[in-house]
C-alpha cells in the first residue's frame, strides 16, 4: 500500500512534468499535412497554364470557356417594334376613332378600324371614306376597315370574337408586326412612336 504522501507527490510531479509523448503528439501530423500541402501546391503551379515558372513553357490554350467564345460585332440600334392595332368604337364614336387613328399612326404599324353594328351606316361610310381617301393611309396601305359591322356587347364573347376577327385580318394581310394592341375610340396615346 502506497503512502498517501507518495501519491500526492507523484500527482504533482505528473502535473508539473507531463510525459513528453503525450505533449507532442500533434507535431507529427502537422508536419505531414504541411508537406502534403506544399507538394500539392508545387505540382499545381507546374501544371497551371498561367504559371510563369521556367520549368514549363507558358501555354496559349486556356482551360476556361470564355476564352474560346468569339466576340460578336457591335450591331446598330435594333429596329423599333411594329404594332398591329385594332381600334374599335360604337355609335357616335366615328370622330373619336379618326382622332385616335391619326394620333397613333406610324407607317411601320398596321391598323384595323371597326365601328360596331350600333353605329349608323352613314357613320361607317364616313369612316370608310376617310380611311380609303387619306393620302398617307393609301400610300402605305396599312389601314384596313371591317366593313361588315359586328354586333359587339362589351360584356360578352362578341368582344373577343371581334378582336380575333381583326387579328385574322391582320394575319391574312401578311404584314410583319410584333405586338397586337386592342384599343377603343376613346383611348388616346400619351406618347407617340
């Protein structure tokens, strides 16, 4: 049986001078990891195409895709968009429809105008004469009128049918356009094209 004093002495001795092997266990793995890191770093600098070491000549080929892309020449400003308009109205809207059409008009666009069956035949005839006899409309031939007036109720499917009818006329006409816009005679553009 050990003396309690010897136990205490050995305990303090162990705290004061710990074993060398337990104290320095971390040094060997750190040294190995450092050597592996330096080896990998050295190898990658030799293999890298941008390396400026004298061991390997610099390579002109890049490993990135961006260097293989060809730059496109800077083009001119793209053409403005071309619109196809349906401008429709009802009884008494003939004058407003003319005003809206004149404010919207641009030679690159296409137009279909429609006065529904509620308007009088005289009002539709005046609008038709305006479209046919207008010198600019005649020159560019891009304004059409739906001569057979459709009955349009603004809460039912007839509005959709009228819009599809106008789109069919514009597609049959064969003009090139990018966007279709449906307007009423009471609409007025804030900005011209």
